[in-house]
C-alpha cells in the first residue's frame, strides 16, 4: 500500500502541497486537471469524488488541501471502519488549519495532522475526546545532541514539580529549530506524547508574557524557547511551571483553561505564578 496522497483542487493548494510533500517520503501529489503544473510534478484528476473512490484504499494517508465539506462528501460513501480506513486530514489552502477528519486515533490521522502542522506552521485540529481532555503542555529547550534519556528524565521531573501526570499531557513543544533534534523526537516517541514545533515568527510576534533570556537570544536568535512553546502550543494557556533548568534542559509547563475542561476561571495573565526552584547556570533555552 502506498503511503501518502496529497490532493488539491487549486493553484494555492498546489503551492502548499509542494511545501508539504518533502516531509512525506514517496508522497504523491494529485492536482485537478484544470490547474497547469510542471510535467511530472503532480497527477491530474477530473473530479475529487471519482479520484477518492479510486485511491481511498490504496493509500494509508490522505491529505486534502480543500474545504472540509468537499472532503466529507468525497469520503463519506467509502468509510467502513476506523481500523481499516485510511487517515484523512483536511487542510485549508492558506495552510492555517490541519484537521484530523477520519481515523484520528487508530488510523493515525491525529499524528498526521500534527506532522502537517509542524511542517507548515499550521494549527492541528484534533477533536478525539481522549486527546482533547488532556490540557497540559510541556515546553522544552535543550542543547544540541541531548539524549532522549536525559530529556525523558527532565520531562518526568518537571511534571512532578508541577504535580501533574504525563497521562494528562497533550503535547511536548519546542521551537521549529529543534525539529531535527533526534533526542527530542525519540523522547516524544518513547513517551507516546505528540511533539509540536512552533515557528520562530510565532514566538517573536506573540503578545503572551514569558521570561526572556539573553543567553537564548545570543544562541538561537529567539527571546526564549520553553515558555513560549508551552504557551503557544495550546489555547487559553497559562504557565503553571515557569522555565526550570533540570538536567541541563529547560522545562516549562502550561495549562489550557478550556471551557468545560477548566477547573477554575482562566488566569487573567500568563505571567509565571509558581516559584522557581534553584537551578544550575543557564545552559539551554
């Protein structure tokens, strides 16, 4: 079975598809035949419903760069079971939202949405109840080459300081410059917690309050990594553990104060409120 199909109906969608494809080995781009494209860069198709019927069971992942309504109509007649259907993600042509639409947990669409979001700087939209009720985000800054074992130990200690369980953690989060950090990727995989990467532009432009670090600014040209990553990877966030150096790694934890999930009203500010434990000299972000 083929791995990933990227389907779009428009020229803007095709531009997004070309940005997305390198993140997926052997991805095949399908472009509506009315849109001209360089030869060999995409497979043309006449109608999205017909194409979907042809490829639905031939690919493990389908990423549509198209309106959700169009995608729903295309896949609806073909849906059988969450254990056999492919993962389906719908992405808008602006590359803003990556919606896990079908086979979210069992089929891998939740993970697919996060990968798409990390690649494009989009927001993953995941409505699976078992994932949505998790409302803590652990922001991480680390030196290059930090091992997965060190990171996992730091993450566990940070969670203990914040008095939360890792089962309550929705995301690990860091800056996009860490997207190729092997230890971080391995730690995410071993813990079974999805990893979000925040674009530098998002960190630089946010109005959320966090502690700036001259050390980090000199090293990676960002005002900080752990705190803004924790705050920006979720909605209505506030810090419950400000940046704390643990085993040479910086950990910060934010809580999402979301509607029915919130046990108390959302904090009016994202200024750190928890005391900062004694720490070693700053060596990471």
